[in-house]
């Protein structure tokens, strides 16, 4: 079975940790990030990634439930930051982001020189359903033994809002016909590359997110 | 996603990607959320005219939902305090903000259209475009990339000629970088494949899956701010129009290949099909449709594939709009106020299928995702537009229905009679993009 279909068959149902049914229709066309890259990416270091914005700080919860600041996870390594919610079953939404990050993890593991220079961070914006326990369970399915991939939960809606605004991550919790909050969100997929000076150096969305591209950017930023 | 939203929008971009996206809904960036059902509003970026209403540039909101009590009327108008040569506009990838720029003053107005889609408000004005960009003036296309806006320039503040650049901003309106067009003096690593490397700019589009960005070329401030009759009588000035399309490395933002496309190639529209690696443009001065395509060897090429009307009569092709299924292309010609439909199922040999006069002049065309609604506006440039003496149908916003065979007129708004100004670029809005529903009563200004 091709890699991508194996991922979708095995990972998607399991990703809905503690969730109720989610009603996003399943798209028929998978994003490019699930397949081999359809072009030769520019050579590492041959291009410039200008600073998009500063990486904002904010309160989060780690997998043990301990309050932490997001900046505790930035600065010492190049970080690939992904905003997700674990109940998302749109294959081209959050599962795509987690799939690509897992592929980045796989590739970094093949390059020992990079292992101490890269951190993956998956931060949920679902303050209702994605508790630290849920994030820990979600992370357990994805993280390779000993790899630096952290799974963070939001502390509250109030502490989450400035983080989302600071990273230009728009999300809208879906509601039912009576206005009752659902477990799903409308949002635009964002994955960000953050350098060791806590600057956002690239932003990826569905049309362009791919492990090869992200990894090239990681190496380009590391060569600054 | 609740059904209310699902009916209209692929806002999680996965849905937008999943559909074979295309028009003004199909002419949008592939990075952007799409309205795939009935749009609620069309936002019309409108040039102010001295002595007409308040005389200011304004964002005009037209209710286009036939289920609305205010269908076919202007429900809101927001003036920006002066005249800037209002021209093009574009939406951010999350579709919360509409960027609209002025070709003369280089001011850029960022409108919040998500807080209340029926009543946009001005969120920010960028007044230092030239200073921040290193001398670029005449911001034209505002094109959504992931979390960013790419603005094309038309000119520069040194000689106000056509040499220019693209300027990249965050969605919030903060400057990121300037990317100069390649010239003979500085090819910036690009291959000059023909006779020209003019460094001019106009439109930009991207094909992310091929890591390609494409730009076209028009003319500088000295020409586009000049009276059209005087300009066309000035043989030297008429030489200063763009003759190039540039293919860029989208990721690296570096130019790769400069293609000769003589005669001022304007709007670029790229195909949406997963294997359709091509874009169309039309040349204003030579009146042709050009195909910009990747050949079997992976090389990007340009070739003229069809004539648009009789070039000797200077029809002046302006806006084009590609259908969501890549089957047809609407082509407006400004001078004769006519739209033509080309069958582009063979992109190398488009065939004209329809020709219909829309008004005394015609500029922009935008179609709904399903292609069933086609919107038109009339204005080109303040100093180029025809006047009321030409006839009574000069400055308008019009909606036509399209059933695959004929255009059926639905409604028109005369922007002069309404004392609004000269209507230019149209962008679509919908409550469902933001998880909203229409209030029981939409307030009118």
C-alpha cells in the first residue's frame, strides 16, 4: 500500500482522540504534501527567506498539563510550528500538517547532523477538547522515540487568542443551527518555520506544504 | 463544519484545494478559500470623480444574493478620503481582508470584510509603499500567497517609467521584501529567451504544484496617468509598453525565464486542472490571446494562440476570466464594450464561441465558481475612460446569467447616476466564509 494511503487508513481514525463525529466532507484530491514533490526544490542556501514576522509568545500547557510559555520552545533550535486540532478529519487539513511534520521527522532522523537543530511543535487551538492528555495521546502516535516533537494544548481561550492573532492563524469554531459550539473548526491551514532568533521565516498552507520543501528551508535557515 | 457553512465555502483550504478551483472565484489565488455557492456581495473598488457625489475613491458593496430583499442594490459605500487612481484589489488567503490600491498615489487600503461582510470598514492604510519597497510605485495586483500578499508594481519613483518590482507584505500589512523584475542590466539569474528584458510589471499568478509564479507587463506611471488620446499620438511613448512575461521560481522568488510576449500582456489566468500546466494572457496592443505553457521537456514557453477581434480597430483587450473546468475563457475588449467567449479545451487553439456587446466600454469580468453568474464593470483608467458624451451606458456594474449558451441580463447599476464614480475591480464576499448568517435586516448606509 502506498505510504500516503497507509497513513490515511491507519492514522486518521486514531487521530480523533476522544472526539465526536466530525462532518467535514472528504475531499477527492489529496494535497501535494502527501506525494512526491512535483518539482526540484531550489538548492539549500541558494535563496533568501526574509523575516515574515516576529514569533509571539503566549501561555500554553505541555503534555503533562504544566503551564509553559511558547517561547520556552523557541530560540535554541529551528522550529516547525503547526496549528492543529486533533479531531480534524479533513485529510487536507490538520492530518496533512501532522503527516508532513512526521515526514520531516523521518528525514531529520536520516541526517544525524540535523537532529539537535530541529524541533517540531504541534499546538492545538481547541481549548475545549484538546486537553494535555489528549495531546499526549495524539503525540504518542506520531513522535519517534526520543525525537524533539512537542505537543502543546491551549491554556484558555483568552490566552490562545493573542497567540493565534500573532501568528495570523484565523480559526472559527463551527456551531450548530442553534449556535451550540461543535468540535470542528473552519480555519486556514498554517505551518510556520521559526528560526533561532524567534523570527517566522516561512509560512506554508495546503497548496505548498511538503516535507522536502520544509526540510530545505530548515537547512537554509540553519545556514544563515 | 455545520451545513450552513458547508453549503457555501471551502474555507478549510483542504476543501478549496479538493475542488477543481477556478473564476473570479475562478481567477483567485489557489492559496485562497473559495466561495463555491451563491456569493452574497460583490465589492467594487471605485474611482472617485471630481464633482460626482463626494468625489472620492470608495469601496462599493453590492448585494447580489437573489434571496435578499436588497438584491441588485448598493448596500454600502465607504469612501477613503481622496482620489488615488483606484484600480485593482485582492483578498488575503483567509479572505478576511480586501486590499485595494491606488495607481497614482501608491496608497493601499486594507478593508476588513469579515467583521460585517455587508459593511466593510477600513482597517489600515499603507502610505509608505514607495519608501518601504525601495522606489516601487503604482501597486496593481494584490495576490494571496500563504499568509502573505504579493503586490505587483507598475512603475518606479526614479523616472516613473515601466521598470518595477513585486513587493511582499504580511496579511497584516507589514513589509517583507521587494523582488525586482529582471532587466537587460540585471537579469537576476533569469534566462532571456527572446529580444526583451524590459523589467515591466502588471499581473501575477502562481502554480504552486509546479513551483511557478508568472508575471506580465504593462507600462509606467508616465503613460498610464496620461490622457489616452495624447498617449496614442506619441510614438515614442507608445514604445514604452511591456513586451514580456516572466516565469519565476515561486519558492525562491527568483526569475527563471523571460519570455517575449509583445504588446502589453495584461491579466494572467492559470488553469486549475491537475495536469494543466499553463496560463493565458491577452495583449492590449496586439489584441491576441497568448498561452504561457510548460512543454513536454519541462521548459516554459509562450505563443500567440488566437486573435481577439480585429486588431487594426484597436479593440483593446483587458480583463479575462478562465472557467473552473478550464474549458472556456471570457475576454473583454474595452474599446468596443464587447465580451467574447473562447473555447479553450484545446489551449493551443482557442475558438471564439460567443460575442456580445455589454456597454459603451468594458473592462473587468468576474464569474461565480459554477460559472452561472458573470459580472462586468466598465472603468479602465481615469484619463483613458470614455465620457458620457459617448453614450449613456459608460460606467456600470452589470450581472448576467450564463447557461452555457447565452448571457441573460439580470440587473445593472449606473455608477454615474448613483453618483458613485468609475467602477473597476470586483471581489466576492459571503457571510458563510466567517461562520455567519445574514442578519434579519441588513443595514443600509
